[in-house]
């Protein structure tokens, strides 16, 4: 039996109307067909602007539907991509852009003040995913232009190659440090590539098609971004919170019948601080597997969460 190709395109072909991205506050939804279409259109647009395999795309924007579409465009184009912390000062953003060697920047009007202070003379491709920015193309207009041909001109690889995220440390001991993982050099979806193996590992741990995954943290962090994209490889729906709010988190779990989620301990603390009567208002029985990471979880907090949600929480 042939293994299912772990790409959004496979799910776009077999379950095109299934939700791939659901935004928490607005309810905006992108189906797998739409994720596949937009990410492939952007990938072709990047290629037409001279960004070939091994090039570098920077993403500086709030949690949004386009954020994941841009990441997938880079992922399927054999590119490195760097998601930049939106809380960095302009000088810190400039350092990351220069250090990673970005030749494309996708941002939004929400970051206009930061962008206005940047030297983008070495970043020829600039796209605004939301709102108008001087010197930036509009995301919708970039996608609207038809560019023929495969994403990359490698017929043997089916036209597409696996890319890789290059994310930065928080910089607590100096400047942020980029973790430059080697590009897989494999066809998009090849089971030997590290990104696909990450998704396979998540599948073995109980994540999979039919799951509804809640991503409550900024996508510029490694776990939210990699988990969300891995869930797309598996065919799950990814519910993205624009920002974390404990009440909204519980409401989204109930509304979308969330089955899987990943939190940091501080989020547990904030949910536990809600009055017991308020917590009990929400039905969280759909949860099957919850992961917490990024920091040690106090024993008392872990015990309270286990008492509340049951033995489904893993560190």
C-alpha cells in the first residue's frame, strides 16, 4: 500500500473543502483547496521574481491566515523561511533580516511603524499581506497574477522541493541566534525529509486526519509554526488564535470540538485563574491529547490541569 503523501496538496485533492485554517476571533476559514491554491500561487510568484531554491523569505506579521500560506509557499519551494518576533524593536528586526539574508519580506500594515524604520535595500521582494505599505506589493494582487509552470524547474522532483524553517532564539544572552537547518534537498512530501518525519512522529503520537488542533501562541515561535504545518501534512484543521485569551481558548475548544492542542505553562495558569464556575461552563470533553512545552510546568499546576482535563496532558 502506498503511503499518503504528506503535503497539503494531497488533502486538497481528496478533501478539498475540509478546513485547513480557522481563525479564532474572526472565524475566517481557508479550506485545503484554498491553502493549496494560494501557497502554490505565491510560490510561483516568488520564483518569477528570481527567488530560487536556497533563497530566504522573512515573515513579519501577526497571526493570520496568510502567515501559514506564506510559510507553505516557502516550504514547497525549497526555500529557507524565517518568522520574526513581532515584538522586536526595529533594530532587532533589521539584525535578523540582515543575518538570515532575506531577499523577500512578507508583512502587514499592523507592523507599519517597524517596517518604516527598516533598511530594505537588500530585500527586493516586499509584499504586504494586509493593508497598504509604501514600496510593498499587495498580497492579493501578487496571487492574482498567473505565473505558468512548476514552482521549481526540477522535473525529477515533480517541480517542488522541501524547504526548511530557520528560526531565531529569543536573544536573552545577546543577539538572537539563527538555527539554520540544512535544506532537505528532497522532493516536496518525500518521506525521507526531516519535515515529513516530524509529521510522521506526530502521527505516531496520536495526531492525525480528522483532528482539530488549537494553536494558541504566536506563529513566530517554533512549536506553534512547526506543529501547525505538521498538522496540515496530516490533514487536520488548525484553529489559530490571534492572541491568547483564557476564556476565548475554552470557548474555541467547545465550539470547534478541538481534539489536540499545545500550550505553555503560563497559559494553564491563566485558565486556572478563571473562576471555577466559569471554567465549568465550557465543554472540553473533545480534547484527546494536549502537549505543554517551552518551560517547566509547576507540579501543582500540572496536577490541577490533570484533575480538570484528565490524563491527556503530556510534557
